[in-house]
C-alpha cells in the first residue's frame, strides 16, 4: 500500500479524477507500484495500467517496470520499482502469465520451449490451462492479471467469432505486453498483435510435395473441424495441389469432428470409401490420433498402408507409435515457445521503445517414416 493514509471513498472517482490522483501520488512518492495504486484507488490493476499508459502518453508520468515514476524523479527505496537504463540487464524479476487451451496435447511441447527460455532469462512463468472457449480464456487471463499481477502475457486465445473478437479487444485494453502463441490477430484500425506461429500451411505443402514425389496423383485431406490449425493446413494442402497440378475436385476433402465424436466410425468409413471410389492413393490427416485410428480401420478392411493408401499425419505427437510408424509433419513447438518468450521479454525490457510489431513465423519439419 502507498502510505499516505487516504484510500477511502475513491470508488466514486471519475477517470479524470482518478488519473489526477495517480499523478499526485507519483509526484509525492517519486515512484509507485501498480498493485499499490490499485489497492489505494480500489480499482483493478488493468485500470491502473491503462491510466498509467494514458498519463505517460501525455508526458505526465513515466512508465517503469511494475509501476510509474515522476518524469523528473528517480525511484528510491527498496520497495519501489527500479528504473534501469535500456542497455542494462534486467532479466530478473518479470512474471509472465501463460494461458493455453490444453495441457495434454500439442501444447506441452510449446510449454517446454517457454520454460527453457524463461530459465535462461530469469523469468517466472505462471501457467493456466483453459478450453477452446473465449469466456473461459478471459476468466483465466483476468485471474493472472488481477490476482497474480503478471507483467506480460503469452496466450493462445480464441480469435474468431464474436467471442474471439471481443477477447482480442479486451487483451488490447489491458495495456500489458501480449504475445499470441500459435494464433494471430489483426485489427484493421490498430494493426496486428505480436505473435509467434508455426507455418502450418507450409507444413501441409511439404506433406503434399513429399507424396507427389512418390508418384501419388490424387492426395486427399482429412482435418479436425474444431481446430484453429485446420484452416491453415487445408490452405497449404490446396495451394500445393494447385501448384503441382494435382486434381482437387472430387478428391476427398473432409473437415469433421475428431475421433471422440459418436459419428467418428461412420466418418472414417465414408472417407475410406471415397478414397477407393476416386482412386485417391494418399491422405494428409490432421491430427495424430485420427491418423492412427484411420490406419487401424484400414487394417480391419484389408487396405494396406502404404501399399494401397499412403498416410501422412499432421502434429507428430505420437505418430511414430503407430504400426506402421507414420510419416508426419512436425510443427516446431519448442521453437515457437522459445521465440514467444524471448519476444515478450524484449518488449518488457524496453516498454517505451519505438519498435514495430513483430510477427514471427517458424517452419515445420517433415519426418519421413514407413507410412508413405
């Protein structure tokens, strides 16, 4: 708490009055912490960060790590934030919140990369798992901001639909440094958010070209309908087939629920029937569990893999455990995590730097095994 003895009655302050109070406290104490201001003003840390950002833009205060300082007053005292020149090493002390839609599949690889980079940078990571629902993601993010008091966010949010668009606007309103992980978002008025993503379209193209080199002339695709990755995989498949002159019309092109859906067995048989009917000899399947299930069904139906049907999986989480081991596209999960953490730390170290938004794209690998 800021020890000035006044914290009652501030709930009724208007934004201009609240910001005037922030300026008064900054001038009185030299440097103040965001959490202390939030307590004394009885508002959220998001509101305080927004006030400080607006006041800093007007030249009334200076933003520093963890709070604000007077423009002409250096911080003093052990309990106050430390202002360090931009060239100094400020690797220690940051707390970063991370929210991902799953802690069990795909994302552990990204998390490992974040952890590796965080250990190197001396950064604390607070991890939360959510679902593919914008409401749940916002709840987890708000907890990290209000209860933990994180300095920045790594998040794989829902970005589409009404809920996703609202979540992106809310993320911008926090005035925290945010890096999107395996997601991208662009506002036509405010520009893009910083992000690190795998080039899933390129990865799908690698799979198609690999299959074409092995003589396959009709290459189908099966993708998870509810996955944000699917549209990029599909785009890469379509572009590669078009570039190579491979037929698309009439080729199996399925976007359906994953293997947990009650209708999965029928979907699988329908896909294999279409392959046999159209002369499709190869499939790109997103993701590993669905590809493994498809290979098992091929065995039950007497369809040989890869003799009758070559299969390439997308994700490479457990593809090598299939029989036969699956050729797979491997997104650079750890590399994405490392790049995302480093990008966020760079922004935290230089919050006032006049630098453009960074959008980093990392290339996947094709791991060739027996199924193709």
